[in-house]
């Protein structure tokens, strides 16, 4: 294996891993926000039934893309992004290297047709 192979494997892994957290948030992101926000002390001072009525009246469901747009400014999102990027990069790099080694092994066990013909003519 050459340095170029390792560089290509790392580049492909990094590019795909860069997109994985965003796609994951868009595909599986779902959130509920309550607008207008309420003071927690006032909310918990209510009875359970009043809390449920308030939440039903003020809840707004966001799809994955809307969730991504609202979370981009949060520090917690970028911590989760870094964690998911790292896991994705590692798994993709191992997969790329595994396929590269596998392809190298298969190509060595099956010599090209031209080399086989040249050996027959020489022998």
C-alpha cells in the first residue's frame, strides 16, 4: 500500500463523515418547542392538568431540517457533531482500508490476462 492509498482513504472518510451528522439530524431530528416560553416556576406552580393544557396549546413540532437550523447555534450540537464525526470517520476509514487490502489480495491472486499469456509464450 502506498501513501496515496492511505491519503485517499482518509480523504473519503473525512468527506463522508463530515456530512453524516448533518444528514442524521435532518433524517431523524424531531423536536417540540413551546412558544412563547414560560417561566419554570410559574409552570410548575400549575396543576398537572393545567400543565398539559398549556403544553398542548403552545407546542410546535419541528421537522428534521427545522431542528438542524435551530440547533446550529447551540454549543451542545457541536459537541455531539464532533463525537458523531469521530465515530463515522473511524468506521469509514477502517472500511476503506479493509476494502483496499481485500482488493489488493484479490488482485494478487488473480493475475492479469496479459501476464498469463506472456508466461505461456515464454515457456
